[in-house]
C-alpha cells in the first residue's frame, strides 16, 4: 500500500503524469534505462513531486513511530512526539532564521531549537526529581509536566518574535511552518528525514519487548530484567532526536503521532512487536495522502499539511475515543 501510494501520489497534480512515466523517470535516474521524458516532465517527477512524497512518507512514519513509543514510555494515551516541548523549541529556531532572512539555515536552526528544548525539559525533570528525593531518575509524570512548562516558555518566545519582527512574506512563511508544510522539500529533505528514520527508527523498532514490559509498570518491568531508568532515558532521547530531525524539514505536523498508534492498536492489540512497524507504515501512508490533498484540493492555492491532518485527525480521534469508551 505504501509503495502504491507513493507512485500514485506522484502522478497527481496540475500536470497529469502517468504511472509509466514515474517508473521511467525513476529508472533513468537510477541508471536502469535511457531518459524517455521531456526535461520539464522529468523535472516535475524527479525534482518536485518525488522528493516531497518521499519526505512525507518518512516524516509520517517517524512521527507515528515516535507517538507509539512515547505513549508506552509515559503510559499516557495522550502522549505524542511533541510532548517534551520539541515542537515549540524547533519553532523558535525556525522563526528566528526566517525573520533574519536566512531561511537556508531553517532545518539546522529548527533542529537546534528542538535539541535545546529537549535539554531544558530533561534538566528540569531531573532537577525536580532530585528535589523530591528520587535522585536523578526520570519520572514520567514529572517529565511530561516539565515538557509542558518548557513548551509554554518557548511558545511565548515564538509569539514575541513574531509580534515584534515578522511582516509580509516572512509572516506568511512562519505561519506555513508553524502549521506544518512540506512545500519546498527537496532531496536534501529526503536525506535528512530518511537517515534519521533509519538511524533512530530501527533501534526504536527493536525496543518492542522493552516497551511491552513498560506496560506492566516500573516494578513489573524491573522484575522482567529491564533497566527502567536507563531504558526510559534512551527511548525518550531517541524519540526526541528523531522528532527534532523530522520537524526540521516539515514543521509542526500534528495528530499523526497521536491518532495513528491508537488506530493501529485497535487492529493489532497492545503488543509493540506489531504495533511499532505497522504504526510507522500507517503514518507514512496517511501523511502521503494528507499532503497530496493539501497541494491539490484547492489548486492553485496550497494548504499547510498540518491543517489537513488536524481536520482528519480530530474527528477520527474523537471517534476512537467514543468507540473505546463504548467497548469498555
């Protein structure tokens, strides 16, 4: 389904492209055949649509995977990849470089802002734990509350910068980024999101047994031989790094990491061995089609993809909530 979604999504747009043309362009650029398309049509496929669709797939997969991991580690069904203030931190970095007119540094600045938010959240959580007599051990509730506090501070900084400095085109660019947009992505975006997904996502997929143990609580996980504090730190750090890399190329796209794990869990059950990879695949497929809708429904105008994910994700999450309550 994911492979078919990628091919079909590339064919959709103001300039119609046949699936055979997509395969021909891919084959030519990979050295498996001679170019058969005109320069313009080949550019549409290879330089415009293919990088955007592949970036959407990588970002969707990563966000859904991070959401499933965060929900297990914090034992909070409302957890999502942005729980530790990463989105707000990335927003500060992105808004600052946009206002300064150095948009080429946007991915780097967004990633740096996300890392700054992560460090602030973990430092605050560890300090609060130490003051309460638990040493430096991270407590899920304390970590979530620290993330809320850091998110509020970084959100206020973002609002201040926008209010004080943003005008005209920079304001529109900032709004697009804050709402989540894949417009302007290129092969460097594919490289950033793809490498991050492989480098961090594969170890997260391998943590299924540890996440199953977390479902039994700290005492139950420890009884099964899990080093709770170390595992929690590694999992939180891994999801934060992956989320930071993805946010750097896509902006803040909501609901993917919150809704998709819940939807997949209805099919697979709570076991993470199936839940994690299927959540990633579902997230990739969902965001490919959400972005396709964002760029084509109101052509020639384009919506930020975050608007589409919210319009779809909100009602779907409400339905999942009502269905779960009714089943209970």
